[in-house]
């Protein structure tokens, strides 16, 4: 058998194992906070499977089908209330997305405050931030597909925010909406973005992220980092650990979905904006910030912050060449803490508004 | 008669054969770039059937209401035609009949007309517009879009500004 594979694909299972095996610091198994990167990936697999099933029943024609309801809305209604198991699938998909974003947040915070992004791991950070924004894009396009009031108005507001980008704004908006306003060809675009373009981008970024992480080894900077030099193997132990996490996560998600099944709001009405329109919670900080400052200022400031966060690892490397590391460290921690607190305060204010 | 080029002349030396090879390669690259460009432009065209960067809006005159309904100063009527995505508010501002779009100029939410306060309120970011459409409070930078109004034989018409390209017509298979 070994020879059979060796002759045909040029590698035996044993050699393959040695190739992809990796030494993981033993401390990771005990310090959960240092192993958060795996959860978004597990969530992504959950999203792919549940998303595939949902896509079999979803229709992206937003024109009227019957009684003034769109095909989109009716299909989501059927998924939510009519067919067996599908409301669980939708619930898992919805909650999985939220858990994915929460775990990415926590992963980012851990990496930032343990400075794991420092040289030579700058590109891992950049790649990770791009992964984060792609995930937010998936959240936004997914929310737009539901076809109820909140979904419609979130699309409208989101497209207009994208449209306010200097220079290329109107171009992005037109490509996104398939015209100057939301029309029949808007839904298919969001659908294709959500199920094809963004997931493929996410997979490629994920691959790059993991390859770079493996290149430099997992960064562990816990208190016992220097004293402890024990490692365990990626195969089979780490895969087993991730498997256990996946099962526990899935179990928790199913239980939560059982007690809080997904619901569907009023059908989209382009003529009435609901009194309390809000985006998904992870857009609260940006949404609230836009309430406080003039529009263009808000857009430019948000993009500036995004750009700086994405390139922060490189910015810090350059700063370290000029300023002593101790000072850079203080600057990084201060900026990070301020941004985190501002985001949290804005989220709370928006939630209470 | 042409001077025969030496076969090679150091690092920068070019043989006739080498020159031909590079020229052919350059020509080939140029042609492929042109073909690729043409194909890319067609892909961009396919991405936007309504056309890029053209005048994409048109005014369509629509009958709204008899003048008697809006003759009194301060009255307002919301005109709504769901099938054709048309909605506007008619307001008699001191004898002058004006029509406004109800789309907030900030992020495109629908504003409400508050009769008692005589103002428009946007629920998204709490923007307030005065009865003449101007910004009173909040993040918008432009006044509400005003539609031209005409009165003919006692009937009020609103000229709606609409996207020229309406995909519905391709589903209904009829002219707008």
C-alpha cells in the first residue's frame, strides 16, 4: 500500500504526516487564551456546511412572488418556520457567524496585547486583519440576504456608507447594488459575494495566515514561556483538541438555537424605515461614530483607523527603528486600550439608543 | 550595405537572432495586452448593464392629487405608488406647493414628516430637516431632494427623479 501511494502520488502517509506535523508549545493546551485562532476556522467549516444546505432553499429574487411578498422573503420564511430541521440550520448559521466574529475579536486582542505580531510576524497580523474584514463583509452580505425590514435597511445604509468612500465610492456602490439604487439585481450580487467571492477570498487568506504562522511557529509569550520547553505534536494531538473544541462548540450552539430559534421580521418595505434601525452588533461602534461627526469626516476617520490597525505591525516595526522599544510599547498599548474602550463604549451606547 | 552585427558584444550585446526574439516577444505581449484589455472592458460592461458613468437619472411627470386637497397653507400629503417605487410628500409652504423626496440625504433612510413640529425626522441618525427641506440638525450635508411640481387644470403633478434603468421592465416585458 505504501509503495502503491509512493509510486502514484509521490508521498506515503507517513511522509505526509512528517511534512505537516508541527511542534506546538505544550502550554497552549492549558492556556486557552493562546489558542483562540482555531475557533474561527471551526466556525468557518460550520458556516460552509450549514450555508450549503441553506443555499439549496434560498431564492434571491427580491421581486414580488405572491401577496406582495418577495420570493426571497417567502423562501426565508419557509426555512425559518416550515421545513423540518432548517430553522436549526439557519440558527446555527446565524449564531456561528456571531461566534466567529467574537472569537476573532478575542484572538485579535490576545495577539495585540501579547505583542505576538512583532517582527518577524508582521505579515501574519496583516493577513489576520484582512481575514477579519472579510469576515465582517460576510456578516454584512449575509444579513442583507434575509429580506426583512432590518436586512433591507442595513443594505441601504451599508451601500451608502460604501458609496461615501472618496473617489471610488460611487463605483463601489454601483457594482454592489447593480445600479444606482437597490433593484432586482441587487440580491444576486450579495448572494454571489456571500457564497462564492468572499468565502473563497477567506479560504485563501486563511491558508496564507496558517502557512505564515507555521513558518514562524506558534508564538507563546505566557508567564512560563521561558521556563517551559515542552512541546506536543500537531498530529494527532492538536487535531484531536480542535476536534473536541468543535464538538463542544457545536453542542453549545445547538442548545442555544433550540431555546432561541431564529426569527424573521416584517417583510422589506422600501417606503418605511423602521423606527429603531440598527445594524448587526459588530457594526455598532462605526454606526454610532457616524452619528457623532460630519459624514465625510466619519468615513475618512473610520477608513484611516482601519488602515492603521491593518498595518499596525509594520508601523510598529518602523517605529522601533527610530524610537526605543519601551516607548513604542507604551504607545501601542495606549492606542490599543483607547480604541478598545471607545469601541466598547460606542457599542453599549448604540445598544441602549 | 548594412554592417554585419557581431554575434555578441559583451553583456549588453544583442545578436540579430536575439533582437528578433525580443521584438517578437514584445509584439506578442502588446497584442495579448490589447486582447486582454478588450476582454476586460467587455467584462466590466457585463457587470453593469445600466452603463457606467452616464446620466443615470430621468424626470418622470406623475399625477399626484387634485389641487383642492393641498390648497390650505401648511397641509401635506404623502404620495405613494408602490408598484413603481415612487414616494414623495407634497407640502403647502406658505402658499407654495413643494414636493420632496423622503429619502434622507445622509444614508438613504426614509424620513418621517412630523406635522406638529413642522419638520422631517430621520430615524437612522436623528437628522432633522425643516419644512423647506433644508438641514436643521444632524449629519446630512445636503437638503432633501426637491421634485419639480406643476399644476395643470387644477391637478398637481410631481416630476419624479428616477433611475433611467429599471430592471423590472425586463421581467414585465413591457415598456415603462
